[in-house]
């Protein structure tokens, strides 16, 4: 028995990358589709930064927001991408300790500790 269902046709220029991990394939396919040179982004460092942010902030939503702001900062010329990633990682490193020193999750109104 043969499968007679039609196969999807991808638009020209939207070829799927060679096999790799699903995340690698997604990253490179999206970068190409957006017109971004994937070699400019240190994928492993960016993943580490956003994972660190999610753990330090205590919210998974910190990951996409961090990635967006890091990329946006680099895109508007606020500095090199690597610097934005390092600055975000430095902030995430100290975030949990500062957050707890300010009273934890329910007291953001207190001044930052000295």
C-alpha cells in the first residue's frame, strides 16, 4: 500500500537544514529566513544566558524576553551582541540574590540593597 497524500511543497528559498538537533535546525532555518547570519550568534552562549535568566528570575518567560532584549540591544547598535549577552548574564547572576535581599517575590517597592 502506498501513501497517496500530497507532500508539502516549500516555497523557494525556504529549504530545511540538514539533519541536526531540532533546535539547531530551527535556529539555522529561522536565521536564514530572517536574513540573519547565524554565525554571528554564539548559539550556546545565548542559550546559557536565557536559561540562567529563567532560573534567576524564577519565571520561564524571562528566557524569550531576555533573548529579545539582547538581540534588540545589538540590533539598535547599543553595543556588540557578545557584550549584550555578557551584560545580561552578569545581571542574571546577581538577580536572585538582589531579589531576595529586597524581600523576595512580593516586595519590589523596597530600594535596592547597598
